[in-house]
C-alpha cells in the first residue's frame, strides 16, 4: 500500500509498504532516515521514539497505515523543529537534507559547525553520548519534555525519560545534559 | 494482509462484521509486538485511530463514559478526581511513549491477566459497552474476563466505551515489579472504598488466569466494618481485621510460577498489597470524614 504523511515538516510518500509494517521500518528502510533506532521492536527501549502529531511515541508500535495524513518529527528534524519553536517560522527539513544529517560538522566531538538543537548540543557538552544508540530516542523525548515543561525537576526528567533505556552511561550524564539544556533554554528567554 | 481504515464508528462496525477475523489496532502496544515478532499474521488489521468517538470521554452524574482509545496519559491528567484508582493504575503503564497511545480498550481487548487497568476497573465498578452491526450491549466488568487472554466479545463486536462508576471514596492501586517504568506486573492490586454503599471492592491482577475480585475478602471486610461501626466512627482498622482481609485476598489468587515470579510470592505479595492499600485508603477516608465532621 501507499502511505502519505508529513515527515519533519515536508510531505512524503512511501510506496510498496507492507500492511503489517511499522512506522519505524518505513522511516529507516523506505525513506532513508536511520536516525530512529531499531532495537527491541516491542516498545521497551524507546530508541525509536519520534513525535506523532507532536506526541512522543515508539515508532515500532505504530502501524505504517496509521500515520496516513499525520505529522511525524524524527531526530533528523529535531534541530529544525527546535529552531522553529524559538523563531516561530516553518520551512521543514527536506528528505535529502535529513538523510545527510550527521553530527559531524567541522568537529564531531564538539558539534561545532553543525546546526544542532539545544538538547543535542547539551548532550555533546555534558558527555551524555557513549555508544550513541539510545541517543536519538532520548533526544526526541527530552526535547518534547523541555517544550512542555521548561523548568523540570529531576523527578520530571526521570519520568519523561523513563521509557528510554541506556546501557552505557548510567544516566547521570544524560540527566546533566537535560539540566544543562533546560538552564540554557531559560537563559535564552 | 489487508489494512482496513474505517473513518467512523459505523464503518468500523461494518468492517468487523464483514471480516470477523480482523484484528483491531489502536495504540499498537500488544498487536504491533506480535506482528514485529511474527507471532501473528492477521488477515486484516482494523485501524481504529480515525474513529473519533473512541477518543472522547464524558463525565456524567454517577459514572464516566470513557472512550476505548482515550490514552492513559489523558486519564492520568484529566480524570484523576473522578477515577483515582484508574489514574494511579494508568501511571504504572509502561512508559510515557506507550501511555500516549495506549488506552483501556486495548487492555480489555487483549484481556491479559497482567493488564494494569483491570484491578482498578474491578474495584471501581464498571461496564464495558460493546457494539456490532447487530446492536450494542453492556457487559459488567465481572463477566468480561472469561479466560487467559479471553473476553466476552463476539467475533463481530468492538469495544466502544467503558462506563466506570465515579469514585465516591478513596481508591488505591499497587503493583509489584522490578522497576517503576516498563514493567509487566508480577502482580497488582486495586481497592476502592464506596462509602455511599458502605462497601469495599477489590481487583487482583496477574495472580489468576483472569483479573479477579477477592469476593470473600470483600464480604468479610464489609461485615467487619459494619459491625464495628467503622464507617461512622472513622476508627483505624483493627490490625486483626486488616490481617484477615489480607489473607482472604491471598486466598483469592490462583497464580502460576513464571519468569516474573513464583505462585507463592504472588500470593504473599497480593496479601501485602491488600493490607497496604486498605490502610492508605482508609486513612484518607478517615481524613475526609474528620474534615466534614469538623465543618459541620
């Protein structure tokens, strides 16, 4: 079947989609957006977290056909999503641009030279990325929490990220990163 | 596989009548896992995301009419006053991502004994409104669970609403698991005080082939509370009464040993949760009773 939906602000069309396919599969294998990670395929780990009509969901638990006509934001569109939130205009992220998104820039260690969402920069600055596999899901979930709750307590952060597993960091640096992003967001206001 | 995408409740019923083997999908929490792991290849998937009725709720005089797909997040945020037990249970469902999409209709459709909503529904008192092209009927929650992952639905029926009695007293929910988030209950317990009828109702999860009430325990406690004049005098519950109640709740279990826990642990833990939830709920009842007396 064919599925039409909006990804990172731009209309997209996926063809030859199998009826039992997940949104995650469509994003990774049909649209070439591998940022959302495929790990548990049962909603347990949060690595595949995307925004569906603004709400964080596990894309592995969304049937492709269910997104027809709806709006999806992936980690590839996070920088643009965050930019729009702060300036209020919207032009979306094209598929080619999104596919080319790599946190390399001029320096992949510091994020310099790459346009990043504040939460992405905070993860780099706080050293919250180790193997990096859980990172995209954490970024999408954390960014959504900061949008809703600009001044989160530690308990709020833990709750918002409770559906995202990380096996490397022990979460402390991730907590630091979200606190850092929250503090910077508040300074910017 | 065919993907059926009804745009309205009527279309959904017609599709289910035409294809009784169609598997309804809303939040995808259970269905997508089965498909991802190739445990299930339904001939038809019946997407309910477009059926607006299922996402609505209405607070009536005595009960709340809850659409089958109202997400757990919404129940937690918007219905805590009316449905405190279900709101507490909803908060223990998986993770924010899952709570954003999953609803009570999925718990009822899957009818797993471990579904988090069941103990709260059993304790509060609820009816499941199901419909087919033949008409609609309301199934009392006590009669809804018919076996392990089996429910009283006919092949052409879909779950539309759950009518849950509004809380007339304190309600509690407790769940045992290895961590707070992303846990399938080892066992769970729901308890609701109903001061207007001077009764207590319970619900046990994950400790029998289906979610069950501890009816003997309820009867014992109702009689003990009545006899001691507890509803009026607001005294603390005698420890021996609480102990007996807990033992009867353990006795209502019919658990199995599995990867999450042993049968004997489940029986024990249900007793502990029964005593604790009773104490919490009763303390809060005494608090309100004392306040309303003071005001009078």
